[in-house]
C-alpha cells in the first residue's frame, strides 16, 4: 500500500512466463496473464490443456518450475513466501468435495475466518448468516453438507471462499459436476459477486456464461494461451484454427 | 417377539437341566458357584475392580495421545521424515506382534530393574505396558481412517489458508475417527478385559483379589465374581459398538456419503 494509488496500483494478479511440468511432460509452457481489480477472466480449453494446473500454481498448491506470479505486486513464487498467508488471500472453489462433511454449514463457512483470520465466532457467524440469507440458505445453517443439493453445496462453498474477503477468487469448473438444472443458480451467484466487485479467474465449459459474464476470455491449448480477448470478439470471430475447432466441438456435443 | 421370548426361555431351561444333571455338577457348583464365598469376597474383588477402572482410564488417555502421534508420523510424506516414519512403522510392527503378557513382564519387571526410576507401584508399569501395546493397534486403525479421508478435503482446507497442523486437527483427524469408530470401540472393549492382566505384576486388581480369595478358600467362586464384574462394566461399550457397526452398515447400504 505505497506509492501513488491512481497510477501505480499493480494488477491483482500478474502471471509471467510460468512453466510447469509433471514427470518431464510440460503442462504449462510460458503463461502470461494480467487480471485487473474487479475483472472476471474466464479460462477455457480442452481437457488436459492445463487450466486446473494454472489455478493450482496461483494458489501454490503446485509450485512453478519457472516464471513468476504476483499477487497485488507481491511475488508469491518467491520460495521464502509464507504459503498459508498467500492462500488466505485467495479464495478457491473446486469442482466438488469442497465442503467438510463433518462440519455444519455455518461451521464450514466460518472456519477460515475463525481459524485463519482470528475473527471472533459471533462476528464471523453474523456475517455468514447475512450471506446465507442472501443465497436463500439461512434455514440450512445447522445442516450438514450431505443434506444439501449439489447446487446448494457449491453456493455454500462460494460463500465460504468469499467470507475471508479474498483479493482474488479462483473457480475451477464449479458447475461441471452438477445436474444441469442446478447450474444456473450457481452461476447467478457468480454474477452477483461480479456485480459486487469481486476479482475472479475461473474455468468453465459454460460458454454462454463466459460470453455474457466475462470481461476477458483466454483459450489454453497445450499449456499456452493461444488466443484471448473480450468475449464478443473472442466468440464472434475466433482466429486460431484450434480455437474454432474447440468451440465448434462444444456446440456439436 | 413373543416367539423369540418363548424359544429363548425353552432353550435356557433345556441347557440348565442338562448342566445340573451332569454327574460332576454338584462338585462344580460347590467349587465355582458358592454364594457364601461369593458374598465374602465381593468387597475385595470390587476394590480390585476399582483399580482396573482407574488403569483403564489412564491407559485409554495414554493410548489416544500416543496412537494419534504414531498415526500422524506414519502418514507424513517427504524424504525428510523417513527416519521417524521408519521408526514409527518398526514400532507398530513390533508391538502388534508381541503378546501383551510378554510386554507386561518386560516393562513391569525389566524397567524397574534398570534402577532409573524411583520405586513405582506395579499398576503404573501395567498401565505403561497397556499403552505401549494398544497404541500400536489403535495407530493402525487411525492411519487407515486418515488415508480414507478424500484427498480433496486436505486441498480444500489448505486452500482456505489452514496450516498443515490445523488441517490435521480440524479436518483430517475428526473425519478419520468417524470413519473408524467401530474398530476403535472394539479395541477399547478388548483393552477393558486386558486390564485384568496387570495382576501378573502383583497389582491388587480384581483378578488378583480373586486369586487371593481362591488361595484362601480353595474355591474358584471369586474368579466367577470377578468375571461377572468385568462383563458388567464392558457391556455398555459392547452394545454401543454393535449399535455403531450396525449404523455404519446401514449408511453404507444407503451409499453415497460425501
Ligand atoms: N499432479 C499431477 N501429476 C502428474 N500429472 C498431472 C498432475 N496434475 C495434472 N497433471 C497432468 O497435467 C495435464 C493438465 O491437467 P489439468 O488438470 O491442468 O487440465 P485441465 O485443463 O484442468 O483439464 P480438465 O478440463 O479435464 O479439468 C493433464 O495431462 C494431467 O494429466
Ligand atoms: Mg481441470
């Protein structure tokens, strides 16, 4: 928090030349990406193109082999960085199994506030109740996750992620495991977060959502960003043959 | 309901009639089921049982702590932890294979003979021996439970910013314990009986009190008294274990728990 805020505010996320391979197989081969505050960036690409791996390197669940990642200007790929404190600045929701089955809804959503950020239980619960109210699940506060539908579970997981006021929200195919009927309610919540000013990097196969809600779309192919742009331009006139093939296969399937 | 009651009563009466009509019954009744002897030694056996209960209490706490530690060490990953992981594995293998009675003799007579510790009553060493042996069993049960916790639970916990230790304590261990509660309860029930073995070290527990009574009267009734008392104290835990196991099976049949 130094310097002239209006001209030198760093982007929330800056990824520079990130490489990652598993057992000699390159999965990310030089990724560059900037996400400004309040921006929603959607990453798309075929299965195995490296989308989840990219999100995991940002969250430090995987360490990069080469390159740098900056979170609000802090180099989080520096080996001396405190991993837990970086993670507490980033919210994550995965495809499934996000919630802890042995904790009630309210305990799930307040866990990080209480245990990581040291917020008093009363205060954490008051804030959590406001959010659960907003997503219509206040009545389920004391229930255990197995009593919720898949869509409700994912919405609770999103609320849990944002309750610790992350600087960046990573959403990895959060609707892929859901019954099609439940996809809408989850994506509506993401839209609400965008309106509320969240900064989001997400992967999804829901192209209509990407088109209507994203500020920027990136297409990953074999570990590189092959094409990117504003959604209208990206979906309206994709240039790379791989992008066209991927999009047409989605429409066909 | 009525049928099962009637058939139980009929079976009971048949067994009873068979037993009391065996040629040796009168002698056996005299040597094992003498009410006067039972009444006479009930107080001393009860007093001994109180020692068993105290040993059980401390042993259970000791096992909970030590076994959890062993289980955690065995699930640590990474080359740095190889030596401790190896030690913990060797420990559990060794103590799971050694009969408790041998551990009791080694700890109860061996350690005091070293002269390192002030004189302590034999029940203390008995408790230590129980902890050493049962921790090996319980650690294995807990480890299986920890490995059954879905890996994504750790990921979810770590990505919330919880530390490794918090993840273990708040997420992995509670789920692991729930998964293996029936097995843990089984170990507890068998430890409830095995506390009677500390009598071999000379601690005046229920079994030893019964032995004293038997030596005094040449009558085995005090052992029956002690045995019945052991059954009575372990009965709630046995029923509870059955109930838990049945519940776990029902849940599995319903399937699909996250
Ligand atoms: N921990 C790992 N060890 C080895 N290989 C891995 C690991 N994680 C990912 N990979 C490999 O890296 C490649 C990219 O995986 P990633 O999960 O990033 O793809 P994705 O774009 O998210 O795919 P999907 O759309 O199926 O989720 C895959 O070939 C995968 O097998
Ligand atoms: Mg993925």
